[in-house]
C-alpha cells in the first residue's frame, strides 16, 4: 500500500523577490512550516525571522511572534505562547497593525479557554470583537464565533454552540481552509457529545479526520484520532453487550496506532524540550485512550505487551559508534533518516522470536502514518 502523503514530507522554501524581502520570506516560511507540522525547523526559521525583523523590518516582528506563539502552544508550552502573544499584541498596537493585534487577542482567548478560564476567554473575545468591528475582517469574526462556541460547550450550552458553528461554516463557505474545517468539525463533535448524541459526534470527528488526511496534516490526524477514540469510549459506556465491544475495538483502532506514531515521531525532532513537550502532548492523551479501550475489551495480553513497549521507548544504540568523544557527550550527530541520531528502538517481546499482541498494531501504525515506529529486531522483555 502506498504510504500516506503528508505535508511535512515536502520541502518548503520561500525565495525573496529582493534582498529587502528576506525577513518577509523567512516569516512566511516559518508560518508554512508551522502549519505543516514541521515544528523543529519552524522554530529555527522563525527565530531567524524575528532577529531579522528587529534589525531591519520591525513592522514584521509582531507577526513572527504570532508564529512562535503557535509553535509554543502546539508543542505544549502555554506560558511561552502567552509571552509571545503578549509581545505580538503590544507590537501590533504600537505599529498600527490591527489585523495582527486581533489575531493575538483571539489566540490569548483560546489559551484562556484551554486553561479552563472561561471568564478570561470571553473577556478576550470581547476585546477581539471590538477590534473586528473596526477592521471588518470576516475570518477573524469566524474565529471569535468558533471560540465562543467552545466556551459555550464548557459552560453547558452545547445547543448554542452548534448554532454558532453553523454560522461559522456558512460564513466561510467554500473558502474554508482545512484547518478551519477540522477545528469546526471537532467542536461540533464536542457539542453533539455533550448532548449525548454520540453517533453524530463520531461522524463529525470522522469528517475532521478525512479533511486533515487529505490536507496531509499528520499531526492533526493524530490529535483527532485520540479525541474520536475518547468519544467512542463515552459512547461505549452508555451501551451494553456486543455493541459496546465493537465501540471499544474502534476506539482502540484509533488510539493505539496514534499513540505509537506520536511517540515514534520524536526521531524527527532534534534533542531538547520542544521534542519532549510535543511528544508528551501528542502521545499522552492517545495512550490514555488506548488503555481505556483495552480495559473495555479486557485484553490483558495486549495491555502487558504495550506496557513492555512503553518501558523500552528509547534506543541507547547510537547510529555511528565511531563518534568523537565530544560528540558523544552532546548526543550523536543527526543522520539522514533520523534527526535525533539514534536507531529505532527494537520491539519488545516475552520471546524475541515470537510476535507479541502488539506487533500487528506497530505494523498498522507504520502503515497508517507512513513512518517507522519500531525496528524489525526484537529483544526480550524484562
């Protein structure tokens, strides 16, 4: 089967029209890398863009801070994200850039919502909407409406949220981007879930997955997978007998490959806190959903095999054993196949010669997400 084609597989380059446009080209490339999930490269390019902006084009600094805020937030650093958003807001206000100021305030509202501070979120949405009244920007208006819908669900008003999201889709029409569609479908799923309409919620999550897959956004597909899996487990909790088992199997089919792939994606990040934050943010909820599904199925053998797998996550065998001592002390040099410079960890089995209950799931994760999860070699579990 042909591996999936992800946006992150493509090289993203932006060529400035003139030397004076170098900062803008860096800023655009950083934003595109971020959108495609290439966060490690995006950080480097964005930091270069920010330095260039402060030196030669201060009017662009606010937008670069927005990109750095998105990277920080997406990779599990809400404090860093808030700091960049605060700077973006102040710089945009000082330089007369209402569009960037509005985007910063909307992002601050989302951070507050994610931190369960609905009052602060709504306060930020109020501020954003005052700015939107001045600019008349349709997309910013739909972002605010979408955000208020999410807040409405958390306040126990899912019906109100669904009405707001219908207005979002109507306003965007055929101009909706894949990211906008995925975000809207996910929140629609959350609203239907809150109403106990689990089948309708599941359909919305499936629609979000389809859009993200077609757009090549593998990091988004991972996130939707565990979200949908948790919805299926809530659905399963409301049913009995064989249908409950079917729902648990579907949840496992979503969550376990996502968890395996999310953890394996560490090889495509350089060493450092960004990698560990992203892996934890992406894998922890999927691992939780996978264990919930295994418990629902009563699959003790798979639980045991997965625990052995999680206990042997990192390979300590460097790719090049001839590395100089100073390089060994700072961790191995990256290779063409792996940013982190380590080989894939082996599979873990009670008997290395006999495939475990997890082996077929590792194979499925590799097929579904298009990159290796574990080596073909195996070692004995302890």
